[in-house]
């Protein structure tokens, strides 16, 4: 008997998890072991999942095991191989792997939202009370490989269409929003700039150790061949003197390494005209002519940017979870 978190509950657990090593605790569950009993759930799993939004979504293998209560919602998810890739949370309690979550959520999200989720699953962060850093647990290639294996599973085709457009390595939801605004195809609302490397590690030589304590520095967005780095300055801590000093130091080190540094803030991403100026500056540094399109295309881009900014500010909305009042979204400016 095993309880397997699926869909939004699995994504939510993956976001919140700080303690369990996702890579080390990967397992495979056999076909007939999935359980949906509320009584057994309350006995073996409820306490460990107390922080998850209710009802908790569980996967079962047979329609006769489908149950819906105030605290659990069971859905059938059949895999032709008969084995479910999972992460062990505790005895009898498991979570779908990031790759399996991606395919499941393809049934719930549109392609735009699924791309955002894919970048989160392939990122280097979690979200508890605030964003925290952790090792990357999956890659776009692993998303593709899992979708290829799930023949006959609903959502597979959409997952296979979206996964190749996912960029791994993001360290925050707003980095994802910024990257998608810049790199998504023009037809989908982006500027169609070349994809950067996210949080790519650059070595810092001994001559710069007087400025930087670490052996490496990781710019948020990096176009290595063009010697261009883009740094997103979070507004969450923008008034803290130590954060301001650290951001300035990062820019100094990157410039000493020969990189041009462009700084982006939330204000730039809230005002479409300022977002466009950032995109123009990046395009010039990459020696690319930015094509903005006609008024209709530009209006569609403004709407896309608003959606990306909202997801970056409130990633919980991707799962249908309402943001807390104290985290209310800053106003979106429609002026150009």
C-alpha cells in the first residue's frame, strides 16, 4: 500500500521540500500498490502533508479506488509499463517525480503555463515562505525522456511539444518570467532572443579574490559568446544595505571578467515600455535587430508580459492557489 501525490499537490510538495534529497530518494512503485483510502491516509500520511492545500491530490491505478473527500481527491493515472516513478517522502508516502508531474500537469495547464512550470521544475530553487536555493533535480532532457516513455498517457503530446522550449537552471520565479519575456517566440508574445544560460558558473581568478570570496560567480542570465550578463535585482530585499552592496559587488566582478552587465528590476518588467528597452539593449549587445511587429502583435506582447509577471510574482496561482492578501500583486502598467 502506498499513497502517491500527483498533479498540483505533487508540484506543491516539490516546491516546499527542503529536507528530502529528491535525487537520492527516487524509487519505482509497482502497478497495484496505490491507495486512496481516507482512513488509511489520515492514519499514515495526513500529518506529513499538513502544509499542502486541501484537498490533497492522490493518484490511484483503478477507477474503483477513486474517492473524493474534503481532504483528498483521487484520480486514476494508468502507466502502460505498470511502474510509477516517485520520490520517497516517508514510509507508504511518495510524491510523483518532477518529470511525471510535468506530464500530469500538461492536462491542466495551457502551453504557456506548462513552459513556466517546466522551467520551475528544472530550476535550482524551491518556494516556502520565500524562495530558497537548492540543487537542480531534473533537466529539460529528462522531461522529454519521461514523456517519451509514457505512451498512451494523456498530456504526453503537449509535454513533448513544450519540453524542448524549457530552459533549465533558473534560481527564482522572476528569472523564469524575465527569460520567457525575452526568449519566447514573437508569435507567442516574446522577443524571440537567443536563449541564455541561467546561473552558469564562471570561474573567478586569484586576481579578483580581493573583490569576491568565492571561486565562482553565477550571473542570472548569461550569453557567454557575447560576453553579456543580465542580473535581476529582486525588490524583496532591495532596501537592505547588504543586498545593495552585494549586487554592486557582483556587477563589479562580472565587469572585471570582461562582461557587459545589464541590470533588470521588477519595475522594468511591470512597465512594457521599459521591458522593451531592456530587450533592445540585450539585442544590441547580441548584435541582433529586434523585430517588434505591428500594433496587434505589440498588444499581444503586453498581455503576455502581464501574465508572465503575474506568474513570477505569484507562482502559487499556477496551481490555483490564491495569494495571501499581504502578497498582493503590484500594479501592472499598461502605458507604453
